[in-house]
């Protein structure tokens, strides 16, 4: 089991940056596939990025080249650096952990979720 706590959400103008952090408590983040998801009103939850225990990384096509996911095993945190943010990126962002070998893009394959942090992007 693991508890996840996100932080770093906020408001930026288009072209700006935000850095989201997810702290894993009670277990090691390196033992899980750690994913970042986002969701807006009326939309399904979307996988943004993930990092596996092997440090293999996956990104949604919509964020490639702009977002970077990383894991710090000393701090037991997973970070999502978001650059060149656009209004379409505004959403509630969630950190999630998957102990198994499911799809990184499927929310149903994740066992643990953080409370979410809201990002707002103004044009």
C-alpha cells in the first residue's frame, strides 16, 4: 500500500510552466508504475505520463516535448514538469500508482490515487 500526495498546482498564463510533485508515503515509488492523469469536466480521465520501476517513461502524444516526468528515489517523489502550457492543458491532475503490469493509460489498472491538484491556464 502507498499514500500519494500531490502539490504544485496553480494558475499560469499560456506559455508558462508548472511543476507538480507527488510524494509517496508508506512505500517506495520505485516499486510501482507511477502515472500522472488529468481530467476536465465532461471528459474522461486521461493518462499524461508514466514512469516504470525500470525508469522506462511514457507520454501522451499531446504533451511530448513539453512535459517531463521524473522520479527521485532519495526523496521518494515523482515530478511532472510542465512547460509551454496551453489552455487545453488546464485540468485537475492526479498522481497514481499501479503495482501490477496493466496499461499505463488505463485508470482502472491503478490501485492508488492522490487527491488531485488543479492547474489553470489563461490565454
